[in-house]
C-alpha cells in the first residue's frame, strides 16, 4: 500500500578530493486525487478520495490516502466486504443518504463479535483513519439493497460522529479503537450495537430510536446494546427508545442517564 521515497547519497572518489557528480534523483510523483464513480477502488496512493457512486475497496487492496475521504450524498463506500488495508491520513466524511462500511474480521480474530469479510470469511481488514469519521444522515437503501453504518475493527485517531439517518438493517460500531469521542444523535434504525471498543473520550448517545424486533415472532423490540467497552471518560444515554441493554463497560468517569446501570 505505502509508497516510500528513497534518498540517494553522494559518492566521493576514494583517496582523493575529487567528487563524482551524480545526476539529480527524480522526485517521486505526488499522489493525485482519485474519484470513484462506481466499481472497485484499486491499490494505490491518492491525495484524496471522493466517492460519487457505489464503490468498494478491492479484495487485498492496499490503499493510502494522504488527505481526506469524502462520500457524496447517495454514494456508498464499502470497505467491509473484502479484506484490505486502508490508511487515511485525514478525515472520512459522508453526506446525507450515503453508506460507509469500514472493516471486517474473522471469528478467529474476535470470536463471536466478528464481522466476517463476505469475500473471504477467514480474512481481515486493516483500516486506520488519522482524523475524524463524520457521517451525516446516512441512509439505508441504495440501488435497491439495504445498507448501514458499519465500523468494525478500525482505528480512528480522533472522533466518530453520526448525526441522523437510519436503515432497516443493524448498525455496528465494534472492536474498534477511537482516540476521541463517539457521538451518535437523532438516528432511527433497526438496531445498534456499540460493543468491544476502546474509546479515549466520551460516548454520547442521544435521541436514538430502534424499529427492529428481537425475535422471529416480532413480539419484542430491539434495544441499544452497549457491551464490554472501555470508555476513558463518560458514557451518556438520553432519549433512547425503546431502551438500553448492556454490561461489562469500564467507564473512567461517569455513566449518565439510561446508561447509568451499564458501568462496572
């Protein structure tokens, strides 16, 4: 994935003060921006990545983005169906009506909390974001197929923020490391699991509504799941319908609102 520049040294003639002049080394070309209007995103180094259509990261691809990734309204970035290595130095931002799926792991990596790669269930991805992940009103249905927010086993140096949106399929934020805050507000979706994460900042979950049922008969309703996270600051849940379920969370400061019982 990574393109590294090599530096050539000068060479002096042994035993004399005469120097041999070498031709100047040609600088490696700077990465160019890449726009995906649909199809596979191949291995490469890009200055930025803009997703305009239904795009997926190719299996076993190594993708490096030195700037930002932008998913436009109604577009899809699927980096959770195939094992790949994706490194983003900047931010990942998605507009209204978009889908972002980042990360997949096999049960051998994470046990029963795995999100297997559809194209290779034994494979895993390696995805790192140096900035923020910001998803604005992500939507569920595109090209007549259900989509969702899926962040599985990724590393985010700064914050993850999801505002609005929803879908008829489950959403997940699990097995991930977040260097800042996780904030989710105003989402209406089938189900959401925030499980097995390490989060250096606060977790704030407000105004979430879940529409799915928890069994085949349809007699129950899905709750928000918050299970076995390490949260270095506070965990706050307010206005979550129908309710919250969880256990085993290590909370460094305070557990507030509906999440009060969820801290160890």
